[in-house]
């Protein structure tokens, strides 16, 4: 997403020290951040789910698009510089090229998840607890409403 760096030069730059949170899971925000340099860790609860170190990568866009609180905590793991659009919705609505880049990025992530789930289904469909993968794929395919809520409908106490 190096194009995002070129398209966001008008935004202010903020710096974060290692361990400093950019935003916290469950808290509201209307901002979108664009990584210029450094490294960020994405956590859901106590689980680390991703490391972001690609200049031009966005964080916070899912919350802005869903109009919901943040679904994860993002914190710097090394000194990091980011650009911030305090009003993320205005950034997306004000520039169709940026909105298109965000849409492509989200589509790539969804495609990866779908592909991974299908692979899991093919390999482990008979494993207790993983039979729900078909249901997850079906729900993803049918999720069209703008009122889709983040979270999980899985059994919190599976038998496996």
C-alpha cells in the first residue's frame, strides 16, 4: 500500500514509542492511521494475531467502516511513525482512490481467510470442533447486511 503513503502526505504525523498503544480493543475511535515506519502488533485479548511493518499499511479502518469500537488493540513494538486521519470517514469519502485501496486491501484479507478456511475444511473436516468451518464459510458468504457485527458465534466450550 505504498500508494497510501503518497496519497496521505497532507495528514499529520504522530510518533509512538515501543509498547505505546495506537488504540485499544473495545474503545471507540473515528481515526485511521497509516504506517510510515516501525512495527505494530495487533492483539485480540491476550492473543497476538498480527505484526504490521509494511509502510502504507492502514489500521483502524475496520472500526471506521463498521461504525463500531475497535475489535483489537494495536501497539507499537518499536519506534513507529504514522499518519493520522482523525476523521477516517471523511478520508474515505473524500478520496475515491483511497476508498478503493482500502476496499482492495479488505478484499485481499477476506479472500485469504476464505482460502484458509476452505483448506482447513478439506484437511480437518472430520476433527471434532472443526466441523463448524462449513457454517463459518456459509455465514461469510451470506454476510451482506451493513449491520454485520464483529465477533464470533462459535461454541465457547467446544468438545475438542
